[in-house]
C-alpha cells in the first residue's frame, strides 16, 4: 500500500490535537515528537481499514447509481405491437 503523506501543517495540527487529548483524557504529557510518532503509527495501522471502508462505500454508492440507471433505461423502452 502506498504510504499516506499528510502536509506538514496539517500533521502538526493533528499532532497537537493528540497531545491535548493525551494530556486531558489520559493524564499523559507527551511532546510534539512523540505525538507525531503516535500519529504516524495510527496512520499506518488505521489507513488500510479506512481506505477499504471508503472503497466499500464507493462500491455501494455505485451499485445504487447503476440500479437507478438500469431502471431509468428500462422506463425508456417503447411498447411492442
């Protein structure tokens, strides 16, 4: 799987959010390097599941669209004598 790259500014924002969460919810004070390491680990572990879920959702949506298109096409049929 292709590694997910997050722009540095966004990565810092998410890492800060992880730091806040660790501090307030877990009573852990972690630094920015540890937070970025945790973020990298979470991305590595969660990315395949999230990616596959996105694919499954796209397949489901595409199936619904194709079913609707099929119904629309059948409605265009002309009666035979």
